[in-house]
């Protein structure tokens, strides 16, 4: 078996993937300017991207670390509220964030600043939740994260500065399609790099066997908390984008069903497969929208589809498989050189992208 | 003495809600004990039980039978639903990763909720009177017959369940399967039947809880099960999931904490306090109040 580990193939794969992302971007922009994608579909695209970030961030905890977390919506809400409060404050203190023609440079600046703030605040919450919670494993961790998520929601509903049960409204809509698209691509790239880094491998080792990995000198607590905090960071960013897309926030949105929605995406896509969760996030966001004409039946169809997929494909749609464009291209070019067994193939892919 | 009377009333309320939580928590704990699955659809079994009794009460009254017999119909319907759910949705996943079964349970819960919404609309329906409501007065402390029936009925159900699990052959089989599924098969226990019976009993208890809950809060809607189920589930974890007395203890603790918080602190914060207690207990004693600490073998 041939391993592609040299620098040159790595750069080539970066370039290929970048070109692919640019092509997708140009395609979407082209469809938008041609009027084929109307503002409703563009809104769905934004939701898809938010869900991709959420699912990809939860993949860190659930796929990579192998722990079930049911409180992801809590981190999302923390991010959403901190970003919303920041931009609202900026607007109230007289900064011109957007004109009827579009978002001003100050608006873009505040948008990015709010995302950073949202990520940092959510990561801080992730840290204080993670340190005690990650002492537990499996179902107990699931329950305790559920508890923390619900507590965050109840607190947001009951303190003054978040607008209480009425929620926040009048948040400037600063999330523009272009910026969010590139942010999503950047976050996915960072996550891919992280999963394949030495830290990512350490976290995978903990997933496979925590006692053995501890014996190999991997600090379990450190890496568990690291994965959990990173996952909260990106969930916070997703929340911030959500807040500035919807312009209104209510704590009820971020209840435990929202956490479950995100978990469903991750599991359906395949645990441990980032590309799987991207595909599942896209599919599961578009499916209910596409079924809008049967709105009475859509949740029934959704839940039935979920049961059927789980029964017939318990490992999720992608399983552990990661789709790799570089690999696909080299396969197309040299169909003969690709005869190793399936197991070897997936290993090869891991190295190709490294 | 007024403050004292209010306090006693809150305690009685707490015990009433707590016994409903305990009944539901028993279903969670028995299922978890035997298949290691958090049955997220259990809360929705309560909702189905409530709908079945809602529709059976007029029929029973027309036939001239007492309305409280709707418990029997609800019990049978829920037990059947539990067994069918297990056979169709959970059994194929018994050897799959645990999270897959968890997601399937969530999907079953969504399916039941949305089917009921489709069939009966999402608006709340009033629940008919099943038990006569008479009010007793005991030295200034007021409580009604529904409170009394709820507490008595749930205590009887718990005692019967304990006797069943401890004294009968089937109960012994249940304990064996939950201890070691593989070994119990080798001992000639039909583990599939045992698991089905566990689901039937757990769901049946949910049906009893449904009738009691609807008598106290006479409203039925497709979402009534989710929060009730979540609280009961917390009760099960608090007491030590998989342990039957633990579920009862957890149920009463959650019920009391909730009603005292509502009375003395804030009704909005009641959920947060309940979750806070859960977190503290899990951090101090990760397997719950009555849980045994099983060491990890390398």
C-alpha cells in the first residue's frame, strides 16, 4: 500500500479542496444573482450552515471523544445571547452597523467581534461545565450535560439582561451569506486539521480505551476538557450567527429538544465522520423544508425515516468513513492502483489529508 | 400555625407528585436495568395512556361500568405499545452502539408525539372526572381524595412490583438478565420474553401514572409526556438507575423538592433546582443515591 505523507501531496490536497469550496461558493452566488435561489432558499442555506457548524462541533465530543452530550443547545444559547447583547449595545451607542444598501465595514467588524466573544464565552461555560461533568462517562455524562443545558436555559429565562422569558428582539441582522459561508468553510478546515493533529489522535485514543491511553501517558482529563471546550466554542459561534440571522432570540428555542436535534444530525451522519455530519446537517435541514407542503405529516415522516435509518444502518450514513475529494480524484485518475481491501483504503485516506 | 399548615400541604402535594414521578421512574429504571437503554419514549407512553383513558371513559360510562376501570384499558394499551416498540425498534439494535438505540428511542418518542398531534390535534383536551373529588380536613390540613388515591395506588403498585421481582420466577429471571444477559441465556432463561415482560410492566406503570396525573391536572395534550418523563427520568437517575427502590426514592425526592421550591423560592426556578440537585448528587455519588460503585476492570 502506498502512503501519501509528503508535504507536496498535502499541499495539493489543500489546493484541491480550496478550489472545490470556491466552486461551490461561486455556484451558490451565481444561482442567487440569477434569481434561482430566492431569499427563502437563501435563508434555508444559512440554517444549513449554522447546523453544519453545530453538528461539526458536537462531532468533537460525540464522535471523536465518544461521549454523549445532551446540552449542546445550552452553549449555543450562551453564544447567541452574548453576541446579541454586544451588537445591540453597539447599535444603541450609535455605531452605524448597516445601511439600507448593506452592512457597513463597522458592521462586519462587530459581527466578527461578536462571534469571537460568543465563542470565548461559550468556551468558558464549556470549561466550567466540562471539568466536573467529564468525570462521568456514558449515560451519566449525557444526563449531567442535559441538566447543565436546562439550567442555562432556565437562568437565561429568569435574569433581566437577557430579556427574560420574552427574549431579545431587534438584534441587528449582520450575518451575511458570504461571510458565513467562508466562516463555515474555515471552521470545518480547522476541525479537520484538529482531528488529524496529535491532539485529535490523543482524543481518539481516549475514545478507544481510556485506561490504555492513560497508561500511554495521555492526560485523559486534559484532552477530554479540551475537546469539550472546543466543541462549546464552535457551538457558541453557531449561536452567534443564529442570533444575527433571526434578529430575535427566545430561551425556549434552546431547550433540550434542540440539543437532541444536533445529536441526531451527528449520529445520523455517522459517529466520527465530519463529512457525514455535514451531509446529515444539510439533509436534515432541507428535508423538513422540502416536506413543508405536507406540513402535517413531516415530523411523522422525519421520525420514521430516523428509526428506519438507525435500524438498518446503526453506524449512521457514513459510519467512520470520511469523504475525501483528493482521494476521489486520484482514484479517478489511477483506477488500477486502488485494489487494497476496504480496511486499508480508509487508513490510506486518513493519511492523504494529513 | 398557618405557616406550618402550608408547609404540610406542600409536603402532601410533593408526595402526590412524587408518587407519580416514582411510578414513571420505575419504568425507566426497569428498562435501563435490563437493556441498558434510556427509553426516551417512556414519557410518551404516559401520553398514550392518557389518551386511551380519555377516550375509554365515555364508553365505560355508557356501558354502565365505573369510570376508573379506564386504568385497566390504559394499562393494557400501554403494555402492548411498550412490547411492540421494543420488538420493532429496540430489539434489532440490541448489539448496536448504545447511542444508536438512544437516538432510536428519541425517534420513537417524536413519532408518538407527532402521530398523536396528527390524530387528536395539538390543543389540550379536558380530562373527565374518574374519581369523585371529596375534600378531607385534618386539623386545618386539607387534602382531597385524588391525592389519597394517588398515593395509595402508587404505593400498592410499588409493593406488588417488589413482590413480583423478589418472589416470582419471572422476577428472578428479570434480575438474572439485568445482571448478565449472556449467562442468563446459558441458564435457560428466555431473555427475549423477559425483556418484553419488563417493557410491558414498565409501560403499564406509566399508564397508571397517566390516569393519576390526569386526575390531578385534568388536561391531555400530545406534549404532556415529555416534561413529566424528563423529571421522572431524573428521579430514576437520582435514586440510582437500574435499582427499583432507588426509583421510588428518587421520585419522592424530586416531587418534594419541586413542590417546596415552587412554594418557597420561585416556581420558575423549580426545574433549575431539580437539575441542580441531580448534578450535585451525580458529582458526589456518580451512580445515584442507592447506586453501587462497581470498580472498573482493566
